[in-house]
C-alpha cells in the first residue's frame, strides 16, 4: 500500500474522533506486515488521563487481533478535523511504537494526501527505552 492510500485511510479515521474538549481530531492508519490496516482515532474523556490517542488506538486494535508485525503508520490531525499542519505522535505513542516496532518503522506525518513527511521511529524517539534496557529481548 502506498503512502497516499494510507494517509487517506487515516483522514477517514479522523472523522470518528471523539474530541469534545479540545476539538482536535486525530486519525491514524497502521499497516501491518501481513497487509492489514488498522485505524484509530483519538478518544477524549472529561478527566483527560483516560484519553487515548489515535496511534495507540490503532496499535491496540491490531495487537488485540493478534498482529505483531508493523510496516508503517500515517498520522493526521487538526482542530475540528481541518488539516492545516503536521501532527506528530506524542511521547507516549512513540514509546508504544518502539515496544512493537523496530527503529526503522516508518511514521508518516501528513497534512494532506499529497503533503507529508516521513520519519523513521528512531528519529522521533532517539535513545529509546526498550526491553533490552531491562536485560533482555522479548
């Protein structure tokens, strides 16, 4: 699947966002190595700490369905769903990504299907904390 197709799916996922407090809608589309796509949107909560980001929603859906291999993710976002700038994954989402992906995992940040930038996960989360810091690999 090419990047534009994945970004389009992320934009569609953004429409499902539940963000009544910030009005900042985020969508994500996660491509697995088996070719499946899992979508996510941000889901806010009045007490904020239970809020879940789009990226983690996509990962958790995929993991709960037995997927463990991931190729790339597209992330989009904006106030009231208007894509005007690049929306990068938060630190917690980056940490979740490194738990399940290698450092070369591709993160596509888009403000339209035609305007996007690509980063390896290692560029977005340098000096990451992984299972190897705990004395082993899973």
